C-alpha cells in the first residue's frame, strides 16, 4: 500500500519566519494530497490540498507544492503566527475509495 | 465538528470488555471512515464504509468491528481481542465532490 513519510517531526520557528514541511509518497498512482492541521484534543482540519494535475497551490499564507516525478510534496507557511502552532499531517490518496494514507505528523511551534 | 459528532469524548475500558464508540453525521455523506491515532504514528485506517450496509477493513482492523445500518451512523466496537486499544479514535466523512475529509472531535479511549 501507500507509504507516506513526513519530515521533520518537530519544527520550531520564530514568529514571522517561514515554516516548511516535506512529505514523500511511494505510490505513483496517488493523485490527491491534502494537508491537515490538528490542535490539541481536536480532530484534524483540512487546510489545503492539491491534485496531481497541479504543481502549486496557494491560499493566503499557506502554499503547497507537488513534484510528481520525485514523488514529494511540501507545505509552506509564511509569516508564521502563534496560532499556527499545531500538529500538521500530510496525506495521499489514489481516489476511488478515498482512503487516505497519512504521514506521522509535524509538531510546529511558533516562538513569540 | 461541522456536522459530525463523536461520543463520548473520553472512554475508559477494563480489560476484557467490549466498548462502542459512536459517530453520527448530518452532512448526508455516503462515505465514513474510522482512524486510530497514536503518538508519533499519524493516523491509521481501521474500517471504512462507502454505502449503507457495506464496509471494508482498513490497515489495522483486527480487534475492531463496525456496522453501517444507517447513512448517518457508523459505530466502532473495540473488542477484547484488541490488545492495545488505548488511543485517540477519529471518525471522518468524505465529501465525494472534493475528496476532502471532515473529522469529528475524536474519542480518547484508555484501558484501566
């Protein structure tokens, strides 16, 4: 099955700096790549997603890039704020049955 | 969260007991999923259902059972055969139009 690896596992950044989280996937048939943000004690929330026919997508301070050849995708958060502190998960899916395979998560801490 | 309700929020189980976690949605989505979350391991798929009266095993189905008698409900039973049930359990629905998941707020199960 699909294997998604996520790095780093923890990330500490100064407020206002950028944060980058990288994921790789194993199944070249995967075509949907969402990112989720999880705050303590809550369920994950979708923050941005990208499909395999697009190389980059941006939503305000958040952007995702996809390199299908290398089978990796990344989340970029610019101008980080304290409320960006959370655990972020990447995931991949081939569509069809909509099963998502998740990375292990990255704990992001934004220092004031 | 967004029309998907998990209960209870916290659950304690004694050794040898079966317990049932509730997941109810009013979003009129067909597909529902159960994931287990352990620290540092991301989310792992237990069971999923794409339509009423039908469900499939995920990657870690052993020791769990589900039913899908109604579109709105997808309860998960953690049986005594599950040797390490302490975890955070998340239910999700899939919006077929977008492939994105909406997660519930989760149930934290602890064996005492």
